């Protein structure tokens, strides 16, 4: 699921970061950083970072919801939820 989700998120993240000027600001900071002597090489991809953190957030809240569904049978309101978690 992670691969297809990341693929779907990518254009949205790229457009949003571009609209708010985050990419330009990040590039400017990285230009300054790389001009400093004796600093390690950094190959950071802002888009990838935002997508990864976004997916972490999505899966975090999915885990919370899954725990709630497992705990409370009343939350099993659809046929698919009853199939996956069992009807009680």
C-alpha cells in the first residue's frame, strides 16, 4: 500500500510545497549550506521527506482507528468491517 499511496501523494505534495515557496526556500538554504567548508554532503529530498512523514501520520491514525474498531464492536458498522473484524 505504501508505494501506490506515495505515488498518489507525490503530485499533491510537490504542488503544495511549490505554491508556498518551500522548495525555493529549501534550495536557498541548501545552497548556503553547501557553500560552508567542512560540512558533510547532504542529499535530502524535501518532497520525499514530506511524503514519508505524511504516510507515517496516515498509518498512525489508521492504527488508532483499527484499535478502536477491535475494542468496540459497535464501530463495526459496515459489512466489510464485520468481515474483517468479526461481528459480535
